[in-house]
C-alpha cells in the first residue's frame, strides 16, 4: 500500500477556463520548431543546415557540453530555418513537415531484459534523454552521473493544469508502465500521485500519495518530503508525459512526441484538450478559439510558471498546457481598491470575495497589481511553501550572493517553479522565480 503524506501548506488558485475532458487532434502544422531554451543549462550545437531532409527522430542539435545528448526533430521534413538572435544564439530550428511522415527506426526493445547502461544508451540515441532534469540546479541531466533516484510526479495542481491521470493517460497506460520499467533499470523510481489515484498499483516504482494544496504536485516538493537532496547528491526528474514518450520508444521502436495538452484559460472560447506534437505552432493550437474583444496574454504553460508567447511561437518541449488570460493593460476599474471586489481573488482577505464559496472561479489578468518594494519578512512565503526550507531567508541569501548561506538553506533542493505560489502571494512583488534561477546558475558556475 502506498505511503500517504499530508501537506499542510499551500494555496489552490481556482481560475476560470478549466479544460473540459474532451480530446481532439490539432491539424498538422506546416512548420514545427524545436526551441533550445526549453532545455535549460545546455549549449546547443546545430548539426543540420537549411535544406537538409530529416526523419522524425533525427538530431537537429546536440549539447556542446555532452555531444552524445541529442535533441531530435518531432517530424519528418525539410529544415527551413535555423533562427538565431543576438550573438548568434540559436532561438529555434524549424522543420517544414513532409506530407508523408517517416520515423527513424530505433528497434522495439524489451525494457525488462536491458541493463541500466543499455536503457541510457537507447535514450541518448533517440534524443529522449534530453527530457531529464537534474537536481541540483534544475538543468538538463548529465548522462555521466549516477543519480540516487528518478522522480516522477503523476499530477499537477497548478492553476488550469492538465489532468494527467483523468485525460492524458487514457490509452497510454501500457506505454507509461513500460517507461517506468525502463527508468527503473537506471535507478530507483519514485512516483508521486494524488489521493484516489489508480496509479498506486504501478510496478517498478515506489509510489507515494501527496495530499495537499498546490504546489503538492511539484516534484521538488515531493522530493523534499520523502528523500531530501544533500550536497554532492544528484537526482533526476522527468515529466509523467515524457515517461509515455519513453514507453513508446521501447514498445514501437520510434520517437513519437505527440502530447495531449490542455488548452485553457478564461479567454479560450472552448477550453478542452488537444493532441499535438511538440514544436507545433501556437497559432494552430488556438486557431479560432481565443476571445478577440480584449487584449489577451498567451502563455506556453500554466499561468504561474509558463512563458509568455505569441501565435508565432512554438510549443515548448516540456509544456503540458497552453493558456490564455486577459492582458489587463486596458482594464478600467471604477473606484479602484475601494470597491468591495466580490469577483477578485485575495489571499489576505482584502476583498469580500473570501466570504464566497471556495469553488468560485476567478478571472485573473496578467497585471502585477502593485509596485515593487523592499522584501519584508512577513511569513507570506512560508504559509504556502510546503518544503522544510526557509524560503525568505534563502531568497535573501541569493540576492546577497552568499553561496555558503545558500547551500546551508537548501538551494540544492529547489527549482524556480517551487517558488511560483510564493511569488503569487508576495505583497512586495519580488520576482522570486527569476531570482532563484539566477541563484542556481550562480552556484552551478561556482562549482564547475
């Protein structure tokens, strides 16, 4: 029977526009783009040139730091553009999809009969190793490391997040189990699930139920509450959806990067789920489904941790949802903060909305709603931060550049996403996720 961990801290943010459990396929995009910035901590070296013809599963670029790590095309077709920015930074590699899709044949394999090294070699060859993220530093994993465990969270409780077990997993149970089995050959697998989950019977993994408010679904929270990371230790994490990719590789012998994502938010006309390939154009995903009567913020990901995008952007490799909320820069509020605000969300009960049902859905826009000010030790972060870490002190140590104090306060265990809810409730409007990212990069550079 799975162990159950009850988390006392956190905050559920109930936003309008949750995706209905209806799944449809997105028409194939003409052009797909793989974006290196989706894989933090690696330096891309493009191995194709414009005009090259590739199959689905062929490498588009590799990691200069670990050339055996490939990043592969989601489709077969012709490379049409290697997009570069300042200092020739690679922004995307774009492939025009062919009418008939061809896949690189990696061969069907029985994961139970393979060694850990053989599984790792298969993942490196197919490009699926690139989906591993390591702690510490929250960067792409180093294939030469021996992790003490591989952690998978089978649910997300971020606002408007996709329902993995209820929708995404449908028809993919066998692939998910195969993926877990393959991972277990490399290191022990720890699977986090929500209360009432049917995944407690998954084989080849230690399953733990996490019962609590957002961000209980964050893999960082789950690691901290089960097997905290000490200095010198390395763990790998991977999304539950990417475990399905791995299962398909071993069961079908090819790289199939089709995801079921949530297209959600108050500015989506019909929130639902879409089957789409990694790298698809955002315009094709939201075509005709976005309200046009106001300015809209398109987000690649969920509203707390996602990245601002546009219809010209491409679906990032790790994204499990595309959301649309009001931009808010054209809002006109009569009486401003003096109004009772029954339809506004407030953590501090500043509005009368706290008197209403907890099931009430809110429409929040992209405004900061306040000015930046000095950080105050008020306990705001701690009330929504379900990790055995002092978040306010850690953030101050990062700002000060005090590496010894950062280490003592647990920076090896965190990732920017773990501070998303704390950033939301912060009355000082401090960009916590950006600060944590800079702190992790600083520490990584210092230790290299």
